[in-house]
C-alpha cells in the first residue's frame, strides 16, 4: 500500500511546541501559595512581566562592591543638591535624578530596602516639581518592592497601601483618572495581601476596595452597586 503524504498543516504542527507543554510550565503565579491572597503586582501585572523582573541578574563579589560604591556616590550627590548654601538653593530636579541613579544601582545589587528608600526620595523630589508621571512610576516601583521586602506582613501592607495611594495622587494631579483608579485598587488589595483567600475581609480593606471600584465606575453608573457592603 502506498503511503499518504502528511498534510502541510500537520507538518507545521509537528514543528511547533505543544500547547500543553507551554501551559504546564511553571510561572510565578502558579508557584505562589494558592491559599493566600497575592500582592497587587501579581494581581494587576502579567505573568511575563513578573517573570522578566524575577529573572534579573544580581551582581555579586567585586562587581557588587563597585556598584554599591557608585550608588553611595549618587546618594551623596543628591544630598548635596538638596543642601542650601549661601549662594545656592536646593535643586530637587538634579537630586531626583541622582536618587533614581542610586536606586537603579541598588536594584542591580539586589538591595530591596535601599532601592525602595531611594525610589521614594526620587518620587518626592519629582512630585515637588510637578513631574507627576515620573513620581507615580517611582512610587509604583517602591510599592512593588514593599511587597517582596523582609518586613513583617503588617508593615508590608501599610507601605504597599501608602505608596500606591501616593502614585494614585500623582496620577490624579496629572488628570489621569484611569491610572489613578488602578493605583487606588492596588492600594486597596495591598491591605489584604497575604491573608487567607477564604477569610473575611477586614472592614478597612473592604471600604478601600469598594472605594477603588467607585473610582473606576461611579455608583450611579454601577449596576452592581446594590452589592456594596460599606
């Protein structure tokens, strides 16, 4: 009997990876504890973005020592920019730039706390100069760092909530209502981060979540408003 030639579609399919294999590959979200509520960055960010950030190389050895020294130099320059002299006044714009460089250097070294502090300092300087988009980005990055910090869970919730609210305030001053609403939602879910999925939501967190929903859809336009519990 003569053999039948495989179709073109079958030939192409044989050269492509199996969808089952792709779906079964481990992802950061699947590796997390399914019984606890994840952080806002896991809820609102794609798996690819989370994986890209988790796979960043961290410097070690002499390279880390050199980068830490570079970060300290940037920190001192930023501090000098904010110092008032007899013939000079503080320069928040230059200080914000140096703080951001220091934060980037600490990021390369895997220093969560130091990067977080300098992101906040950079955001504060940018906000004071009406650079709202840059300030919001810095606060947002600091909030993500707060989620993975070594602080206690109550402290992580508090920092994540406040920093995302700071980002929301920056977007609101810029007139970006949608982005401000998203940051409010991130702040609200930061209050329930790490709590059991089946646990009852605390009143403060519930009020924050429903306020964030209202920022997206005002109550008069929300057909589900009768389900509000606050």
